[in-house]
């Protein structure tokens, strides 16, 4: 009788451990996806800022060369 209870107890403990491992794995994957999407958004924002800056920078250079030519 005790041995049967012990086996059932081990199975329920193992089930609980597996459930915890599965939940932690899901949470880690969700965290990874969130961080990845955040990084992609940051890269996009940085790229847009760089394009805007470079565009104004090149405009300034072309404006300066136009004033020198006059």
C-alpha cells in the first residue's frame, strides 16, 4: 500500500515539476519575443533618426556649396 502511494506521489511530483519547467520555458520564450520585437523597434527608430539626420546634414552641405558658388 505504501509503495503504491509512493509511486503515485512521485508521479504527481514529476507532473508538477514538468508543468513548472514547461511554464518557465513558455515565459522565457515570451520574454525573448518581447525583447526581440523591442530591439527591432529600437533599430527601426534609430535607423529613421539616422536617415532624418543624414538628410538634414546633406541638405546643409548642399546649401553651403550653393552659397559658395554664388
